[in-house]
C-alpha cells in the first residue's frame, strides 16, 4: 500500500486553515474586524465559556481571521496548534510565562536578538525567573547550566547577528534528558528553510513581522506548539498537569493530551496578558505567507551573490555566513539547512565606528532601519542600535564588534544591491 501523500509546503502556504467563505463565496480570508460575537442564547454562551462547544467569544482570545493564520502556521511547521499574538516579543513572553513562574530557571543561548536578551537578563528576573546564558555551540555548557528548577532551554535557530547555527538534535536531546522542552526562535529560518519540530524542538515562535509578513507593514508574533513533549511524564509542569483554579479547575493535559501547552497559553495567557493580534494584522501576515516559498528562494539567491561580493572586497575584514567554509557551523548548516541559510548576516568592516557610519550613510538602496526579513534590503549597526543595551562581554559573546554591520538582503536585482554596497564601501575607506 502506497504511503499517503500530504500537501506540499507551497500548497499549504496558500490554503491551510481556510476554505472559500460559505456565505459569500469569497476566496480570500475575510477580515472579521469585530471585538466580540453574538450568542444564540444563554445556553450557547455558557457552553462557549466552559469550552463545551467550539466557537469565538471575544477577539482577545480567538477570532476567525486569526484562526486561519494560526492553523496555517501550525500546518507549515508540523505542529498541533498556533497562537497569533501582538509581536515576536509577546510570543516569547507568552511561551515562557505559560510554563515558568517565580522560582523558575531558563538556560538560553548567549547569541540572541537584543530584545530577547533584555527580556531574559533584565526583565524576567523581576518576576522571579532567572536565566543562565551559554555558548550555543557547547553541549557541555548547556548540560552544566541545567538546574532542578530549569523549565526550558531556549535559543534561536540562527543566532542574531552572527548566525550561530543551533544544533537542534543535540540540544533537544540534552533538554529531553533533563525532562524539559527545547524552545526556539525560528524567525530567521522560517518553516521553508527549517522544520525545528522534525529535528527535536518542542516549542517555537516567529516574529511574523519579519519574513512571514515580508513587507514591513505589520507587527505580529506566532507561537507554535509541537505537541510532542510529554508534560505528564516530565513531572516538572504542574501548570499543565494539575487542576487550575483560574479556569474551572481544568487539567490542561487531561483536556488535551497533545496540545496542553497551547490550550493553557490561550485560555490563561491571551486572556490575562492580553497581547492579542488584530484581525487586520492577521490578514496582512496571511498575504505574506502566501508568497513565502517564492520570496525565500529569491532572498537566498540574492544573499549568496552579495556574500560572494563582500568576501572578496578589501574593505571587508570578515563575513559571518554559515554557507561559507570559514564559518564554524558550516558542516552543521549543510546538514540542517539544505535549502539555504536565509537572508540575514553580518560582516565586519575594516576601520572604526566612523567608517561604519560613512558606509551606512552612503547607501541608497539599503534602508537604514531596525528590522529584518523585508522584501526591501535593510542595514543596521547592531552595537549602537539593536544590541546597545548589552555590555561589552555580552556583545563579544554574541559575536558583535564595533565594525559589525548586519544586512537583511531583499528581493531587488542582485547587481543593483552589489553596486550599492560597493558605493558604501568606497565611502568607508575614505579617511
């Protein structure tokens, strides 16, 4: 008997989670721009509130437009459920707050986006959640940092901005030996370039602001539950395996054996923290996802051409991109990222911070702003912007120097981008 053939990524990116509107026949996903939904009667209202029936009550908790996006990202990632939230930062916070509280501990990669580092290093300790930062390439460091109260191991699939490639199978094995989940930020890779759940990760999130949306018009985050971690067997997560007085005494693991995490995240986290996504934003991100496979192919192709140019330029001291043999994760990237290593990378200019300033201010096509994953090409100086709150030791740990420049390569003509960079590099070399 032939094995079943599942829909391909390209098809799911267009269709998952949605059918033509049964009332109007609309092919596009309708925007349900409403705060709340009318109950048929008192019994219907009570059944919805008590989760005895499926349906929507209030758009902070769920919304039909958002639901399409949530089902689509879950399908693309191979997860059991998704949650649409206000931003990538909101997704990270919701993920951790669902399984960790006062007295908890997290082990995290030291190669993180500056905002994630701030949350873990400065903000969460105020609420009793401590983090130990480790070299993501050192399995022994991950192992040694785990404590009895550790609730998760956390990293980015590709570190920002040095593009450290996380060895997900190895780190997942370490996490599971300690009976905790591996939680990853998959923003840079997208489900088109990497499927973290297939490699062993348990939870993931995206800043949908970036490649998923793709056009720099909407802020949003997506949290996805892999559905494979055994919360009951772990014994470390009463949040999911014991009755919760805050929601009718519900035991989330008992209520949903495969999606306990996402159920509590929605019923507690979205209810109480309130970081929901607007339906219009969900619609905009859905438009981006429909073209994600096509865009990622062009992003990767353009990036390879730009990297090839920079590697040979005398004004460039080094380029950090995992597809280069000089990168410490070259072999790992070939194994885990066969479709390519994305469109965000960093390089070091020769010269001081002034040279970097001249370079950035001389560019005409690359936009100088704090974002990545746009259809348009972007540039920034991390040490003075996205990572400026990190001290010198943290910057060194993240692979950031004074001359480090981060590029996000867009969909323009590759030669136009190279010509623009050449102009900037000429300016940087001027005394």
